[in-house]
C-alpha cells in the first residue's frame, strides 16, 4: 500500500478484506471501550477525575494538580471527560467522523498517559491492574488510535460512507 495515498487528502487507501476487517474491529473495540468508560462515569454519582489528577506526576503535574484543587475547573474537566468518552465512543462504533474522533480520542488518552506515566519512582495510591514501565494500556490505545487516524475505515464501513464522497478509483 502506498503510504502517500493514505496521507494525501481526498484519497482513500484500498484495503484487502482481512485488513478492513481487523481495522474496523480495532475501531469498534476502542469505540466500545470509550463509550462504556464514559457511561460508567456518567451514572456513577460520586465519580470525578479529581483523585486521578491530584496524583499526577511528570511534566504537567502542576497543571493537573491545579485543576484538581479547583472545583469549578473540575466540573468542566469531569463534563468534558465523560461526554468526550461517550461521543468519541459512539463516533468510533458507528464510523461517524472517524478521523476527528480518532484524533480527539488520541488527545484524551495521551492526557491520561501524561498525567500518570508509568515511570520508575512514581508510586500511586490507586491500584493499577499490572506493573508497567513506560508502556501501559493508555500508550498502546493512543498508538492504536493513531493507526486508525492514518488508516481510516469509516468511509468503507460506517456512517462516514454517507457523508464523504470518495473519489473514483484511478
């Protein structure tokens, strides 16, 4: 596959059946993960991102700590987090505006990663599901979203097909 055809606007890559199947499956799995996480946060009456941000480490820790200490800012952060997860998840599941959704999802996941990077010497009071060093599920999902950004599928399998006219094959 010619990478220039993938990157140039107005041109869509041609996928084999197996490539399209796995790319769509990846998009939908990530979409489900985002949607479910957003819904769980929405229906949990006491959920807030404040504890996660209060434990932030790394380069932007001061920024995240400031947000966690400001109730007004936390209301905005919590709202954007919950509805960002839900809307990005729905967009990925249905293949609607997939490129903006993958970019927004990558930004959101990258913020999660930067807030609490898995580096030596960083200890957190919240339990993690494993032991990580540099690479964790947030970094992996971030990279998967970047893959879906450069190898879009919504124009083939999704509502993007109804919104975006694909140019005729050369």
